[in-house]
């Protein structure tokens, strides 16, 4: 391994150690993160079902990007995904 790879590896290890330490201090953060994610993804799923029953195509699916939006922002993140999709239709 060259010097750049070693520095990158050490940086990634340090980042994960800091994340683990923060979770140990306040475990509620992890619960809130996954709670927001689940609520956002459920909103996307049920909103797509609602639109499908009325023959409206939304083109927003449950994938990695929408999961990231939902985990970080919750239901507003899911609405952001729909807003980005509507902006792309212009």
C-alpha cells in the first residue's frame, strides 16, 4: 500500500470510531435516524399505492437515494424526493 491509501484507511477507521463513540454516548440518535428512515420509506410506499389506485405515475421508488433522504430528513426527505422528481419533469 502506498502512503495515500494508508492515510485514507486511517481516516475511515477514525471516522467509524468517532461514530461508534457518539452512538455509545447517545444511543437515541441511532433510533431517531432509523425511525425517520422507516417513516419516510413507508410514506413513499403508501403514497405510491395511493397514486397507483388513481392511475397516477409518480416514478419515485424505494432505493438507496430515497432511503438516504428519508433517514436524514424523515418524511420531508421523502417529499424532497417527490419534489426533485417533479422538478425533473419540467
